[in-house]
């Protein structure tokens, strides 16, 4: 059993001085696999103070200089991709192929933001009087407190770190407690890429305790968080209390609209992958499948058949296409939602049961006959369960899609340009993908509306959120 007791502060690994810890579990066996020592208040003090010093050094480097360090980190990530992917699979359970994709995407994130950091342009504003120069400067906001989720511990952590670094900020990261080894890899990457001490710091501990200290500290100037709304809202409230800028990427309950003119084969194939990758533990995972009545049975048949072909097991096995859920607690939460739905009339088309006697394995599950009265149609669904509901008119589909307070991602399949344009105008989401799976590229925004947060974890908008605007007007003497 391994004990994770080190923190990354001031460019070095240091022993945590706290005496409390969290047990770690192997998702494939359910057995305790290690423990994670929490950072003490003294450790957090050290992380913030060194972040302040790191910011002073990093912000004064040119965009070109920062780019070189970030590109080197991306190269190191690719060189170590096989080792890191194996670690992800062991610690988190996802199949090796998915782990490899996460590492590749993570390197691309570093590369893209490295280049984008060189384009933090200001501008000149024509003056109304002669002898006046009016300029707008873009400057880094300052040290950042970042909180990242467990489902993509490498790529989601880099979605926090990379744009902040590109803007010239330093970062104190509180990664997820469930996957400490994966985020420890990032510390090694930044150290070996010769980042100045204090630019990136990693501290482990309970979100409530770490966030309260970091967000209230005067040195921290911005907060960025990804996680469920129940955790993100207190973060936003605390940031507001201390007048800190805040970027939130919260949960979703992604509506997926399939119209009678859609390519059924393509829709079923793509949505099977999107729904069941990482056991459905993805914030943009399609959940509410709204299918037009005329093709409901045709889509259901294809979708159910495709789900039955999924090979569930330990992510280390080469033929496995879906691994376990992260924890027994999360598995129980999903089972409770399924039970509530079936008791209220939903039908299990496939799956619905645990697999095996050890580990956190749930069979790929498809429920039909779901209604808005069921908990599963209203609460964030973080598991391998798809919900099928028929609709008659486009108005009905849009009404159901917009019914919830979530507004992160949505999918649609239609050959009609008119329908596509209407969905583009009327769906209350931060992201919409039509006839393909097009989210989470480094160069595109990644954001939600309503209870799914605000700000962006991708695209040029992500860098903008870490920059402040300074206006200077200068009269020639």
C-alpha cells in the first residue's frame, strides 16, 4: 500500500506536515490501494508564498520565453505518454486507449496555449485631442487557485494550468484526492521543463479546507474550478466574498436530440462511444436521448445492440472498452437513480446490474419510458446510463432540453439546415455539437451557462480570463 505524502512547492517535492489522510481505492478491485496525506495550514502558507514569488518571475518573462517552457513540457508529456497512460488506467480504471487519448490531448493543450500566450494583444485608441496617447494593456491577473476534477486528472488539470501560465500567472493547484499519482506526474513534467520555482505548486487535501484558505488569501487573485454544481456554488460564493475573479465549469445533463431525418447508423455509433466512454463519468456525456417518434424504435434497436457489444472489465486488459466506475459510493448513487426510475415505470432495455463480485463495475445501461418525474431525469447523471424519451415536435424537444438548470453540452443529429439553425438559436447550452462529436479541442471554447458555470476552459477565451485590462492615457509633456 503506497502513501502519497509529498507536495510540490517551490519547484521541489516536500513532505506534507499534516497528520490526516484519505484512503485511496483501486476501482477495479475495490481494495484500499494507498493513502493520501493532507496538506496542513503551514503547507498551504508555503505554497501561496512561493506562488507569489513565482508570479513575479514568470510574469516578467516574455510570451516567447514562456512558450518555450510550455512547449518543452508538452514534449516531455509525449515522451512519457505510455508510462503516464498506464498510471491513469491503474489509478482510475479507464481503458488504456482512453488513457492514451487523454495524455495526447493534454500535450496538445500545452502546445496550443503556449502559442496563444504570445498573442495577448493590447490596442491603441485614437485620441480626441492632439498630443494624447491612449493605450490598452493586457496584464496577467496574478497568482491563481485552481481546483480540478478526478475524471480527467491530467487534461482537466492542464485546462486550469495551461491558460494561466500562458497569460503569465502562477498557480496553486488542489487536484482531486482520488487520483494523486496522475497529477504528481505533472509536477515532474514542469520541474523537468525548467519552470522557475513557485510557478506551479500542487497541494493535496479536502476541497472545502483548501479552497477556504486559498481563496481568502490576499495573494490569490483568481479562482478556477471544475466539478459538480453542489461544490462549485460555494466556491463561487467564497470568491465573490473576497472579490476574486472566478471561472466555473460545472456539471451537465446533456440533452441529445435525434430527428427523423438523421443518419441512424452514424448517430447510434457515435453516441455509443460518447455515452459509455469512461463509464459515463464525463461532464459532457450525453444523457437525455430525445428521439423523434418516427425513428424512436429504429434508433433504440441500433443503440441497444451497440451497447451490448461493449466489453466491460479491468482497463488494463487489451480488449476492454469500458472500465469500472471510480468508487463504490458513486456506483451506489447511480444504482439508486436506476432503482427510482424503474419503480416509477422506466424499462431497462439492457444492463442495469453490477458485474462481478469485486470492483465498481456497472453494465452499460439503457432506460426507456423515462419521464420528468424521475430523479434520474433531473439530477446529474455520472455513470454509464442512457435515458430514452420520444418526442413529436421540435418544440417539444427544445422544451425538454431546456427544462433543467444545467446548460453545459448538447448534441443533435439532423440533415435539416433549418432544424440545425433553430437548435443553434434556442438551446440554452454553452456547447452544441451537430452530427458529430466536436467538443474539447484546445482551440475551442469549453464552457456552460446557467447552473453549468461561466467562463471557458478552452480557446482564446480561456487565456482572456487570466488577463486584466489596464487603460493608460498619456499627454505628451
